[in-house]
């Protein structure tokens, strides 16, 4: 079917008449006569009409929006987090991108690369001005996988996936725990370039406005990435993990870094069972509870089930863990433990490591590969691109 684009805001009736004329010409005069009839270069014809392969009438604003690069935003902290909100608002203000959001409805910041299997997840539309947004009752990986599947959005793949901005650093081995890094990694699995972004949040120093400063810091990298992806210059087969220092506006510049071996120290402590009596009662009355909670929370161990609790302490995660569930045998011993991630002193002095660069006030950019050890040529390609994007002609 031949249709007419409503590029000049023609009255709907006139557009409809033009379509009917084109259809009638299709049967009689042939395709060349049809093209001649509506060719803007022919005198005496309506200059506003032109052929299109589209099956619907579109206005200029819709055409413009569809021509913009599609950017997908997700995160690990949840769709209402200030890091994601600030980032999406800035991308919309740029007016250069068709912004879509698919993010967890709640905090999944330490969910790693977990996915939801054999159960339904709920997807709900969310109002974010200038963006098409959905919240998902799953993990960051669920969000990216669903968004790229074609089942949720009409497009098949965006130009770029941005995961963040996360509250808290994801340097070193924290990348393995991180949900926000996993979101970017899933995009890379699907062949889509990606960025993961985190702010080195410190309770004693940081405030919500720092996220807007963090957006301002990383926006030039995002713009350069989109520009060079379109040109084919962006490094292949790698994702970039961007770590922003605690005071974004006072950063010392960008530094290409290597992933370190640093991680917080886990500390397990026994806790009294009477602190959570309802949990014990619930467990004694549920069969296969360990499996149920493992499916629901994604934070389970082989010994039982675990439930994450976000605390107010710096860089700390608490998990309550119990013994094997679903057993009514009163002779079995049940104990309760709580795990905390505690900061440890940074020992490595290599200035090119991610955590050291962030602590020294730099914005650390670490290329991540799908292979266990990033190939040297990938590192070189990422280094060349970062240098060009940040210091070359824009």
C-alpha cells in the first residue's frame, strides 16, 4: 500500500484523498505514472505530497523522533533512584535521543547476573517526561534481556544501553556482585554497545545533588559514544565501566584504568533467633521454602534462603541467612547469621587500577570484555577511542 507522509501538517481529509488517488492510480497507470503524479519536481502537482514505504500517516514531529538514535537506560538501584532519574532527565533535555527506560521496580543493586526463570515478571508503565519507561519486577539483566527481545518495545535493538547511575562504587571484584554492571554486560551479550556508570557514594560526604553533577561529568562520554557508534568507531566487543569520584564536580579528569582485585571484606555474625520470630514461624510452616525464596529474591544459598536488607552504613550489605527450610523436625538446630560487607584498607598503589584512580579524584573508565581476560588489542582500542573522544575534535 502506498501512503503519504503528512510532513506539512495537511488536513486529514486531504491526506485521505491523496491516498485514495494513489490507490486508484496503482491499478491503472502503473507505478511510474503514480510516481510522476506525486513527484514534487513536476509543476502543477502538490509539493507537499511524496511517496513513502510507511503504512501510516506520520507528522514531522514523529518522523524526527523516529530518526533519533534509540538509547535504553536501566540500572540496579531501582527505577525511582536519583541516579537514573537525573540521567534520563539529562538525556531527554539533550533532545538528541529517543530515550527508553526499562529498570527494576525495586533495589537490585547486588543481584549480579541473575535472571528470572519459570515465573512471570510484572511490567508496568511509568511516567517519565520525554521517555518511554517501564518498571520490571525482576533483575537488571531481566530488564535488558526483555527490552532487547522485541517483546516489549517495537524496536529490536537500541544504539546504546546505559546502566546507572549506581549509588556506590563498583570497582574491582564488586563488578561481579553488581547488578548495574550486569545490565551493561547483558547488552554486550546481545551485541549492543553499553556503558555502566557508578558514583563513589560516601554517606558522610555525598548528597543527592551529586548525581546531577555525575551526569554532567559523564554526558560528554555518552554523547561521544553514540556519535562514534553511528560512525563505526566505537571499540568492538567491550563495555565501558565508568566510576565517578565522590565529588564529581571536583574530578581531576578521565583516566583509562584496569580492573583491580579489590573488594570489601565479608563479615558474618551470629544473631539471636528472637530478633525475627515471625521468620522462624513462617519457615516452619512452608515446604520447599529455600527454593521459593531463591526464586523470589535471587539472593539464596544452597543451605537455605537469604534476604537482602539495605542499611544506612557505608558500603554495607546485610543478608539474613537461615538453615534448610521446609523441615518440621523440631530436633533440628536452626541458627541465624547476618553478613556485612565492610570496607578494607586499599593496599595496591598502582595508579592505573580503577579504585586507586577513583580515590585519587579521577573518573575511571575501565573496558570490560566478555572473555575472562581482556585482550590486549581490545584494551588498546578502548584506550585510543577514549583519548580521541575526550581530547579530540568533537
